[in-house]
C-alpha cells in the first residue's frame, strides 16, 4: 500500500511553528459572524467545532450504556 503525504492531499505538514497558520484547504471553511457576516474560521472556531462533536459522541455513548444496563436489568426504556 502506498502512503500519501499530507501535502499531496492539500494539507500542510504541521510543525510547532506553523500549526496556527491556516492552509489553503482550511481557508475554504467559514462561520457566520453577527457583526461581519461570513468570516474564515480561526483556531478557536476549529477547537470549538471539534470539541463539540467529541462531547456529542460522549452523550451518545453514555445514553447507549444506560440503555444497555436497562435492557440487562429488564427495565423498559421511557417513552418519549
């Protein structure tokens, strides 16, 4: 299997010096600002977006673990 370098896929190679500088691919993503309209996403926006998905995944896994425990104990799930 041939490995492909990140630069070949349109991403820059990260280093301690350049990790906060946007590459061409990431500059295509934007967010809506109430003041300025559409603006490029910065490092804080990316961190917020990534971390929110991780938190959502934890909620799903916690809910799945709870439903597994309920099924094992014979409890019925609440109707919603």
